[in-house]
C-alpha cells in the first residue's frame, strides 16, 4: 500500500515538473507581455515659457511742488481716480497773493514812469525844433542848439529806461501769477493717486526728496520681463529682425502673484536695445488693458509666453520611467524585444506629453503605456495605438 502511494506522489511531482518545463519562456526567462506601443514621430509643439515680471502703470508720474510753503489742504485720498488738471493739494497762498499785488503795483508805477518820460520827451522835442528854427535864423548860437538836442536825446533815453522797467515789471507780474497758480498742485495726467506721505500743515518745497504723491495712469499697464540673449538671437534669426520677431509674437498671458491668470491677454510691444551685462538678459515690455483696475503699479507676477518648437520628438508621460534623476523609455526592436534606453527630457511637461531632447529618433517603436512594468529584454506583444486622423 505504501509503495503505491509513493508511486502516485512521484507521478504527480513529475507531471508538475514537466508542465513547468513546458511553460513558454522568452529571452532571459521572462514571459512575454501585452503592452501598448507606438511609433515615435516628430511634430510641432507649443510650450509655455514662464518669466518673472514687474507691473508698472503706463505713466508713473511723481508729483512735486513747484513753490515752497505750508500744505494747506489735500483734495484727494490714496487710490482715488483723478483727471488731468484736477487739484490735488493747495499750498498756503497768502504770501503769493501778496507778491502778486506787489508786482501789479510795480507795473502800474512803471507805466506811470513811462507816461511821464514820454511827456518830457515830447516837450524836449518841441524845444529842440523851435531852437533849430531860431538857429537857422541866426538868432541863437550853435551851443544853444546842441543843448536843446542833448536834452531831447536824454529824454528819449529816459523813455526807453522807463519802458524797460515796464517790461521788467510785467515779467515779475507773470512770475507772481505763476507762483500763485503753483500753489494749486494739479494732476499731470489721468490716473490713480498713490501714497500721501504729507498731511495738512507740512512744510513742502521743490527740493524735497520725497514726492507729494505719484499719479499712475493705469488704464493700460506695462509688464516688464526678461529673456536671455540666446533666445533673442533665435527669435531674430527666425523672423529676419527683432522688430519682425516682436510683431510676430503671439499674445502673452499674465499670471498674478496669487497664481490666478489675468483675464485679458497682452501684446509684447518692445524689446530693450541693451543687454544687461550682469545677467545677460534683455528686457521686454508687454501691454495689458486694465479696464477694471485689477492691476496695480509696483505689483509682480509671471508672463507666460507660448513658444513654438518645431520637429520635436514627443512621447506620452506613460512611456517614461524615472529613476532618480534619469529617465528611461523602452524601445521595441524588430523581434519585439523591449530594451531600455536612457533619454534626456525637456523639464516642462506639455499636457500629458514630454519632449525628448536626445537619444530617440522618429520612426522607432516604444512602449507607450505601462513602461514602469516592463522588464529590460522582455518580449512585448505589441498593440500599436491607432493613428489619429
């Protein structure tokens, strides 16, 4: 009985060994597996490059007083919208009104002096003419005639001197009028009022280092960002010139400091003609409409610039496997064997795809999904992805 049991066990074990030995193995003892594969193709990809940016108003005008005095009144508040010519501040006007009245009085006195001088000149002229008649009749001497002529010429000089005093008085009057008008500090442009560091009663002057305020024209905002010199050269070569490159650039997007995307796209308008020696970068300026006043001068953000890359080798992210700082793909040869290959990828992901920068060519077949489960040297039962038309 025991002998029969041993024979049965032996037969079972032998069958297991036979069945295991008959299981189909591929190279390296790895079983074949079914994975999706695809043919690698070169195509054009649009990527979004991101650049740090600063936001400025179209005009940021520092407002300084043009005359000295005590700040008598503030007619605006911080953040208030103002129009060009609107009164922002008033400086004490009393001394300037007095100066204006003095200038008016001086002008009246000068005009009176001119009238007096002109009357004296007319009298001297008549005296000379009568003396000349008497001289022609040989009634008076040549000395008397010359004396009359000198008196007339002296009177003419006095008229000119008085007229000069009138001109000087008029200039002083204009200066006094201007100085008085400067006591009303007006907005130089449409915009928004910035900070107000001075309050009523503060002593202000044209030479002070701090402005009364800054008026920012924020109807349209300028966003400044920098690209490196190599990018600028590439753009210029592709378009024929820098001006053509700027004109051909697509609309740009602005990412605000909180990570949100500004609702209106902008246009790149200009490129600086100077390369920053310390950074090797070139500043660009984009313009964004600011109808709702969301953008503020002095803010920061990021400009997102779409860049077209032609002839790129692109693979799905599911076709790549990362090991520390290296990336691998599995290339399927003609025998259907998947061999791993180290590749270099662009750091930026485009949707669910990655751009391969090196070590992969168009036309090669790769495992497109589940690459992390493939073993090097494993036979892959290809299931190519259908082409999209």
